[in-house]
């Protein structure tokens, strides 16, 4: 998932089991556990549906109002596109991760990328190499489909050992609401707007490719506010804040011209009663900060997704918040 800036409502939790180092006091116990540990395997969606309450507890804060199927719908919804990898002992889930292969439009030609997330291990089995094993299995399973893998992580030890390197830093703008922002034409998106919002998304120079049904499903994600700006009967901009238990207080996806997006963000903050908010700024939107003007009161650099590429360098790209896993 995208990592919220300090002060955001929801901390990012993308990896729970990340320490595979062996210490002298635990070496014999881990050796015994490794001998008895089942091997990783891919599991189907029906099996994962039974584990959703457990995954909620592993991956989300205890106070979260929404589950993983709301926070990462493109993985966990019944019509999602996720692939799932697990280590189980009988019916007990021990370690887990999920992936989704997408087409990314970045610098140069479109390319395939594997988005990887939901890496977690049962607390009683951490430190036994299970996370590394399930991660390596997932990487191998997706190797033929994508040369590039991206993930968002707070702790990088596990992933560094698997060949991941830090990605480019991303910019978050801290925006204060103007006292009386113009709100004419700004309103909540409805289903009838989804085709127009999809067209605006497809116009972005850096994006994950989506078809209209996927876009429509993402725009109705629980825990998210999706607003649009209408002018002369046409939708000219859209913007999204929050996503399930993730990115609350963060405007993480928007489409349209810079001035229209800036106007909509101010109207959106007014709609939500926000006095300030975080705006994730795509690198190709070079005029957004200027369009927001004096309402930008701060700028923060945050870690972008870690990346692992095989055979070729990762082109410059951007993953919107709705696509992050």
C-alpha cells in the first residue's frame, strides 16, 4: 500500500514477518521448525475467502473499520485479480502474500509489473524463514509474466535479501483548506460518471491500465470519498480520498487538468471538513503545486515502492493509490 505521511489517520502495515536471521539461541529451534514446515503453494480465491478475518488481523490496525477486501479490492474482492501464495499446516494459515500483474504506462512503452503485498506470518512462527519462502515462491510464479516487481514496505530487511532495492522518493504536498473555496460544480461521483472518470484516467501520462469495469469497481471502494468537478455538463476532473483502512486523509488519485484538480481538491476538503490534507503528487504533474498556490503549506518526501527488476531497468512510472497493494 502507499505509505501515509506521519500524521495521517492510518499507519501502513505491509510486512509483519520480516526477520529471517538466525541467532545462536534460536538456531536449533529454527532448524527443527524448518524441517517440519510445509512448502509454499498457490491457493485459490475460495480458500483465501475463509482466511479474510485472519488477514484483517495480520495486516490492518485493530481499530480499522474496513477489511482487506475493502482496502485492496483489486486483490480480495470476489471479482478481483489477485494471486495468492501461502504456507499452511493442515487448515492453519502460517504465512501469506498476494500479487497482481498490471500493465503500466510510464516512460517509454507500456510494460508489465507485478504488484506484491500482504506479506504476513503468524506471530508464533515468525523468524523461521516462512516469509522468505512464500515471497520467493510468489516471485518465481510471476517471473514469466513480469520482469519488474513493486511493493510498499515499512521494513526493508526481508525484501533487500530477496533482491529489492529502494525506489525513487515520492512527494506529498501538505495542503491547507482555504476559508471559502469555490465549490460550484463539485459533487460526489455517481455511477453515471464512471465512464468519464475512466477517460480522464486513461489520459494520464503515467498510470496503471484499467478497463471500465475495474475503474467502476475501484471508484466505489468502501471507506473512500470520490468527487467530481462538472462544467457545462461534462466531468472535467475527479479526485479520491481514503481507501478502506488505507490512506485516510490522503488525496491519492485524481484526473483532469491541473487547475481543475486543484479547484476540486479544495472543494473536496471543504466537503469532508478537512482543515488540512495530504496530496500525493505524481511526478508528471509538474504544475499541480503552482495551481494549488498558497494553500500548499508543506512538502514531504516519502519512500516510493521498493523494486526488483530482472534483465532490464525499471522505467520511470507512477502507481496511483487505487492500484497500490
